[in-house]
């Protein structure tokens, strides 16, 4: 569903313009945990593990050592176990955070390893050396901090809380993921060359992806995030099936300590340098424009967490209120966004073998004055949108043995979007849509035209209709994990996992028209009452109620096999069955597909400082209800448009001035539909150069085939695909057919070169350079790119994800001025622009914009670059501390174009620019926590 | 404040989930079913057509309410027999008189006239051989789509509605909007004596009473279009069949309009 | 290692990966599309490219053979072709509704050449793609052969190819000649003279709904003495406003294949013997990938 947080993103969403969102505020940070180790054990994608072995002076395994894990986030209290015969230990389902691991055994010294960081889905691997010479001693060990994950092949980045709060960004998780190589940031980022609607979004392991659009569906309190996991490829079968990436935000779990965190932020662009004059010559209309948009936002955040029952039950409650006002130049009424995001999570571990988690998020939001593209819109013609939803989940983790976990979860997710005209008000100062005396404030009156404010007011582009849109996902899933298993006669360890998931989806959408007309000035010219020129209305026939539904079933098995210590095989198989129906209960999407994965990871020197990995995986797109709904059959309702001129001609064609939108959906689906899928080949090489500093190189090639696409079945085109010369059924209409042809494809190559300096000793740094080639025929999930047969000959070319050069760098430094703890942060991102496909108007009926350009002569947008700076200062008080932050976002106020409108060549404009880089804004914030 | 916002948030979230749009639509009216069949109609002769009293007496005057089945078309049907010549079929829904009252949007440019913007309903006209009509008269509204099978067995859905109107952008299947009369000349020479069905598809009911009143007629004509038949009795199609509306003052307003005196209701902008 | 080097190093791996992906896919998915692209050759008689032009100096009528006289060639795939409907072979038609002409319901079609707007309204509906190599070729043909010099919007004769180019670039905001459809370049001309002295060109009918037994038929629109074409609709096409002038670019009528008899007139050349496709289904057709020749040899004389 839609949400609104950042101005650019929201505007894009509102206008339903698909955009390559390079802009966003450059967020940085890549996962730089103080310890990043082996990965792979992605239990529910919300916890990690601590594992390792104990050896003695001679390098021999030591059994019977008591290992204790202690940490504030560890529900159930401290965990203890003895090392086995091979000297190994394993603690599973450890909530992310910092832990102390200690080892003790009679005859040896006791050793403690403090500040061991557990990351989501990762193993924290320790090798503990004990010596009889240290018998009786009690030692705190400062261990090496291994920075390389020598068991993982996935391209995963975990952004820890420490880094999210140190590196300046716009305080949203979508922006934060932009710091990851191969991710083009935005409200719905493009990840690894995939479309914006092919990612999976998870909150605490709960799939919260919009079941209709495949986009994000919730906003979140930035301060409540413990870690943010970003996976761009090569992930195991246990994860969701998709063609893009996975964004998993994991919230704080709570602890035995009562914690309170509250903050207020204010951000504004009021003092940013004015740019209108500078850009006036580039061909875009100056009013309305977003060059010098007005923008301000204020947010209030509160979080409280602590024990309900010490060691047994932790509660986290978080709340964020955000209000933002945005007005383009020439628009009187700012878009007014107000959202309330409430999150609560209760984690209980009544016994050592059982853990229960219940969580819920709601986010009621209103957006007023959503029309920001036309300066003629009058207040009474504005529209309002209400949106929100609820996610509720209950999870039971059962630990029948130390190395076995059974995890089961039930989830319901419901989102709604309601939009319509302006409701009535008793506030006389507003001057429009007054409520009747007996009416409640904000009542919608759809039955009396004029009361909605849409009558007689200029409102081109306005919501002259209203809609109630409910989207629901019910989900049940369960997974069994058996780790560190041995198979007779086969050396080495296995981590086995198997599981299933069931999704039931539903989309209930009512669209109504306010019976039955509205008036507007089509040409923005004064209406001539004598001739009826420059005047039109739209009238509609009433209500359309559409219900679509679907199911998805997933099964997976996988194994992580380590025949020897420095060699790991990760392999598995995933099966997905997807059925998505239109409103007539016809299964539009209906297939079952397999997704095999196989990866090899090698630590050539066996010292944990080098990794070479590579492998293959097939990833399937299971589709969404939105695609199925393209095949919805109309209930026979539609709209009519009247243009200008009076009724004058007395022949059968005298309805010359009228048209009727065909009420029937003429889309069809081709019988042979298959699942879109990516075949991905990846290679990663990493080397820890010095302590905490990693140099890496990775290469990914990804071949996506059979993406959903429409072709056209009725029109008969000339040889150029330029005009048409006939129709198959005699009706002069395009009739589209949903297909998944092999021709509908994307080829993606990405090479990353990076260095990463993990956070330690007060500072972190990271720099990533990515070279990307992205080519194909279609990017989005369901496109009409192949609609015209001759065009397909030319259509293969650069895609919008073809941003060849991407540089991302982040730096944070805690000034050593204790006890003051001043923090400095900076980030920089550079993108070399993306291709603009040039389109030409068809000479044929309707003037469709058609592609007619051979490969290789695409234009490119100018490069874009962003810089953020921040400084924050802590002020300690007897109970807790205040922190004051100042940040400068988009310090380079370049305002380059990031989205263009209709990439065709038309009239006097080569293309028109829709949106530019964000304004430079300043943000100040005050937080208090204890 | 937070507590209040929280409470509001919770209530909003849960209440919103259960909202739908049903209550905001025009409701069916018991006295005026949404799907009716008016039986057989005898086309007027030219002399009957020219006689105002006979034209009124022999034409159809009726009303339609919203269809009780949301999302399904409502409408009225009637039949006539092919005369062997050409007939003109006309329907005039209430009301709209093309005065300028609609332009209060821009009073500086327009006039202000008294009118009820909310008494305009709309019907769309289709005519074809009854054999091609696939609806069930009086039960459900259909259309004139039929299947043609060519010599190779390929099936094509074709449109057998003979009252084809071409839209502003050139596409077939257009109709006039907002209570404007529609008419078509139908050549019955190939099918004398055969049944033709006239479909008055209910597009929208007026907002004031949820009933669209209308007048409809079929008249024998000499030419191949309706122009002579219309211009012979009125300068404007709106005035061919009068008094179709039942609202208070409708007749008087229509008479002013048809007499070219509507301006007496208008005032100059301030 | 430089990033560019990295890319080059991976190329072979990329190829291998691509091959694997294609192979894996080929094993799993056959779309079985019921549409096919039909390719072949059209032949129009020499007479269709022949005009008799009066020489201004001598007053003598001279025979001029020039492929630029050839109008757009239309092709359609139909269920049947009948010889009793019109004075020339004509596709079978569907039901007559309201006394209107029956629709032919074509399965698909194509053209050799399309109408394109050559930047000046004086050329509206007169310029067909694939017939002119460059601006000079157009200017020469209209001035010296047709005796209808191209004029600009101010009524002045266009004589300079450079001026022609400037006008086009200004109007369309184009930057390269290859963006203009009506300029074919030296290698892009459609029709070439064959050994018999007739003219032939290759054609593609895109994505035709395949039905076993369907017949490919067509006609060539011959320009009249004023070099006007009946198949072009001057009011169709893209609408342009330049300065104070608004005009449309013109394009073919949108129902040519549905109602061919509305547009075929005296002087046009019609296919007398349609080509019948007898392959069992679309897959069989694709496997065979046949090409054939269609001869436009029936001159419409009444």
C-alpha cells in the first residue's frame, strides 16, 4: 500500500509514476557489525546463533567446558551448556545484540569474551583457547574481531543499530538500504537489477509485502530498529521466493532493563538556495514545479521497552507520529501527511524449551490535498486519502533439543487505502464543504453532488471518484531446523532445515463515482457559455466492486554441509505453488515451480580471513494480486467524457462529441503462462587486510526470463509498428493478452569492489564501487513493452536499472572527548545516471508512444550525487542522557532530474522532467533516553 | 496527546477495515424497477409524428430506477417490427437543457441560471435485430454481441447493434452523455416484419430521486437519417419529446428552453 | 584490478552462464504462441512503377519507370478469398449488419511501406517509406518527375536538402536522419527490380493468428494522377502545432484490411492467386519457416 514519508517518494507514489528512485536521501551504512561472522543460519530471519569450539594449548578439543551466554536482550535469562566431545558448543535463537560469552572448567582458567555481536541470520563463531597453565585465573579476553563471513554465499548486509544512528540519513528504512551495493534507493528500491515491485519486505521475520502491488506496506519508527538486514542475492531456499531482494527489519526485543527513548525531529528546506531561475531554461513548466518546493516535516518518536516478567517476558512499545507538509511552487495547499505508527511486541519464554512472540503494528495515516500537480485545483476540489493497516503475528518457537528448533507462526496483515473528496468540516474558517449542523466532522457525503467539493471546481487530475481498498494476507508457516548434525559414514557437519508456508490473499476494492458528474475546464481556458467550448464533464454509472484472491504455498529443504572446516556447501530446493485469481475467480496465475540453489564457500587458508565463494540459484517470481487483477472483468461500469461543443449533427454518428470508456475488460491471458524466474550466478572474494578492514570483490550475473508482459492481439500493424491497418474483430480497440514470453527478459551484471572498516575503536568507514550493466526488454512486473509486434525487434536495450557507475561511501567517528561523546557522520553517493528510452508517436490511431530506436542510441540522465553530514552531541543527566543532533541532508543541492515523464519525444520537449533530487534540507533533533 | 492519538489510531485502524462504499450509492426505488420490458411498440407514421398530441400519446413515457443488483446494468427494452423502410428511434432522458447554469465555477465568465443540476439521468440507446439480442427482457440487460464463425472455424465476436455512434476520438461504441437525447436511423429493408429490439441502457439515475424518467419513440422516415424527422417538429432534439421529466417545474423549464427563453432565468454575473 | 578489467574477465563466465540459463529454460517452457510472423516476397508488375510523363521541353510523352511510383503494398491473412464479391479477388466477409459492408475479420497483416509525414504539409499522404534514399531523392522526385515541387509552410519551394533537414529537425526535435522513417538510406529501399523487370520486395506480417488453410492476399494502392492515395487518411495521425499552424501528419486508414473494397479503386493491383498456408498449426509453421512469393498481378479496371 502507499505510505508517505519522504516528499519525493510520496509524490511519485501519488502520481502512480514508476520511477527509478535514485534520489532518496542517500543513506549509508553498510553492515558493519563489530563482529561479522559466519552466516547462514537464518532462523526466521530474526535471530542469530553463537557457536564455536574450545581448544587447549595443543590445539586439541576440550569437552565438558561450561559455556555461558549472557546479554541484556537474551530472554529466558542466561544460557549455559557444556562443550561436546569435539569441544563444540552451539546457542541458537539468540536475539540480535551484544553478548558476553564465558568458558570455565576445572583445571583451566575462566575466560570471558565481551561485546560479541549477534547479527540477524548470522553465526557468531568463537574459537576459545584454554590453558591448564591459566588454572584459577579469571580473564577477560580481547579477541580478534573476525570481519569475514566464511560460511555464507549470500550477498547480505546487516545494518546494525549503532550504524543506523551514526550515519546521517532521512530516518527511513527504505533509504537506509540504499547504502547497499546494487540497490537504487527509493520508497520501493530496485535491488540487483529487479523491478521495484519484486522485493520482499519483512518485519521481524513476518512477510509484510503488499499482496497486491509487491511493494512495501508499512512505515516504522526508525529508532525501534535493532538491525536491518538487506539481502540482494544468493540467498537460501528458506527465504521468500522473489526476483529482487529482501529487506528484513528486526525490532528491538526488549531486555531486563527498562529503557526509554524519545525524540523530536524537525526538518525543513525553507532556507535552501532557490533554484527556479537556474533551471528555468530547461524546458519544464515553472508552475507548478518542484524546483523550489516548500517542505517541512516534524516527527515525534517514543519507545519504551523492558521486562514484564524478569528473564521471562519482554515488552517493546514504539510510537511515531510524523507530519510533513509539501507544496510545489504555484500550489496553494500543501500536501499534508500525518501518520501514526504504533508497534508493540511481547516476547515470552516461560520455559527454556518454548518461546512465544506476539507482535502488532498499526499505522493510521491521512494525506490531505493529494493533488499537487495542478495549480488550478481549488480547495474544495482537493482530495483526501486515508490509509493504514494492521499486522498481527503470533509465533511459537519450540526447542526440543539444543540443536533442534521448530518455529511456527500465524500472521494476518491487512492494509487499506481510502480516497475521495474532501470531507465536510464545521470549521467555518476553511470556507468550503461545511457540515450540516447534525453531521459529524469529516463526514463524507457522496450522495449529494457538490457536497464533496468536486462540483463546479477546477479539478483536473482530481479524485472525482472514491475508493475503498482493502488488502489482506493470512499466512501460516512452520520450519524445522536441525543444526550441527552428523551423518554416519560421512564426515562433517550438516545444518538441515525444512519448512512450509501458506499465504491466502485477498483484495477487495470498491470504486465509486459520485453520481454522476463533475465539471472542469479541459483546456484551462475560460468557458464560453455561448458555444460550450472549453468545457467538459465526466459522468459515471456508479459502483464497481472487485474482489480478487489468491493462494501461495511454499516448501523448502536445505542443507549446509561442511565436510571439512574450511569448506562449506550450501544447497537446497524450494517449491512454490502460486494461484492468483481475478474477480471472476479465474486463475490468472497458476503454476508450481522449483528453485534450486547450490553454493560453495572456501576459506583457502583456514584462518577465517579469506573467503572465496560462488554458485548458482534459481529464483522464481510468484506474482501478486495486482497482476491477476489486470484480468479483472468489469461489472459493466465505466465513465463517459464529454468534450466541448453542443449536440448538432443529426446523423447516426452525431454522438461525435461523446465517448464511452469500454465497460468490458478486454484483457485476456495466454494459456501457457509460466513463472518469471532469475538464474543467478555469483562469485565473491573477500580478504581481511588488517584488523577490522576487509577488501572484497564480487560479481553477479542474473538472467531473468518470462517476466509478465502484455502483448496486443487485435490490432494489425504496418511493417513499422507505426500505424495500424486493421483489426482482428472489427472493433477499433487494443486488446491485451498477458504472457510470459522468453523474449520478456533482463540480463544483469554487477561487479562490486569494496572496502569495509567495521565499527570499532570509535569509527567506521565503507566505500563501495559498483559497475553495473542492465539490459533487457522489460523491467516492471507487468508491462506493455512488447505490445506492438515490430517493436519487439528493437526493444532490447538498456533498462532503468542500468546505472553503470555507483559509488557509495560512509564514515562515522565518535570524537574521543569522553564523557561528551560527540559523533560525526558523513555519507556520499554517486550514480552515473540511467538511460532514457526514446519513444516516438505512432502515426496511427490513438497516437500511442512507440519505441522505434535501435539498441545503442539511448540518452542518459545526468549523474546524480548526494552528500549528508551530521553532528550530534550527548549531554548526560543524572538519569539517562540527552542527545542533540544537527544534520544537513543533500548538502550538494544539485537538483538533477531523477524522473522523467513519458519518455517520448513530443512537440517541443524532448522529455519533461517530473522529479528532481531532493531539496537540501536541514534537520535538528533532540532525543532523550535512559 | 499520545494516549489520545493512540486511541484514535487504534479505532481508526479497526473501523476502517470494515468500511465499504455501499451506503454511498443510489438506492433502488420500489416503484421503478431497474430492469423492465415494455413489450411491443408500433412505429409512428409520419402524420402521427407531426401531430404533437399523437406523438405524445403514442410514444413511451416511463421511468427507471437503479438496478437492485449492484454492478449490473439496468435498462428498459421494447420491440418493434421492421417496416421494410427506415425508422428513426429516439430516446430523451430527463433533463438537461444546455443552459449555462453549470458554470458557477467561473462566474466572471458565465451566466447564473436557475437549474437543478441533480435531475439529469442518462440512458444509452442500442437497436438491433431481436435475434441478436442476448439479454433476457425484463430480467437482465444484455447487448447485441454475437459470434461469427468463418470458413476455417475461427470465431469472432461481432457487434450487431445497428445504432453505432462514433465517439469524439473516432471509436465506435460511443454514446451521448448526461440526459442528452440519442437517436438512430435503422434501415429495416432487409428484414421487413422481423422483430427489432430497442435497448435503453441505464447509465445513471439523477441524484435527486434516483429515478430517470424518459420518453422514447420510433417513427417511420423517408431519408437515411433522423435529421428531417427531428427538424420537422423541433429545432432541438431535446424538444422533440417533451415533458419526460416529472419533477416540479420541469415542464415549464423545458418550455422556456424550447421557446428560446431560458435566458429569462439567468442573471448577469456580478 | 580495474573495474573495467573485472568486467572483461567475467565475460566468458557470463557467456557460459547465459548458455546454461537458456538451456535450462528451453527444457522447461514452450509458450506455444498461436501467432506467427510470416515472411516472404511481394512482386508488383513493372507497369505499377511506370508512368507516362509529358516532357516540358518537347511536349512528348515519355515512359518513366521508377520504384518511387509504387504505393504502399498491403497484405492480409484471411479465411478465404472469393471471386464473386467484387470485380477483383476479395476476402470473404462476415454478416451484414444494418446494411453495412461485411467485415473480413482478418487474422493479421502487414505492409511494404507506410505513409510518413515528410515534414511539410505539401507532402501530406504522398510519401511512402522505403522509396527514398535521402532528402535530395525526395526533392528530385517531386520537382522533376511529378512536377509537384515540395513547398514549406510559407509556400516557398524547398530546394535545399539542408533546409529540408533543418525543417524536419525543428519540427520533430530529431537529431539524426535515421529517426525519420521516410529516409531509407542507400541500403534501405524496399523495392528492387528483378530479372523479369518487375519489382519485388521482402515483407513481414507480424504476429498473425495462425489458422490452417488461411490465405494471404493483398493489394497495392496506386497513386492517382495527382499522386494521391486512397488508403491514406490525411486527418489521421499525430497532431502538431507549430507556430500558429495546427496540422495532422496523416496515416493509413485504420480499417484497410477489414473493408478493403472501400479503398481499392481503379489502377490498383490486387493479388489474384492468394497463398494458402496448410501447415497443421502455428508450431508446424514455425518449424517449417516457409517463405513464399505473392504476385500483385490483377489490375483493377472498374
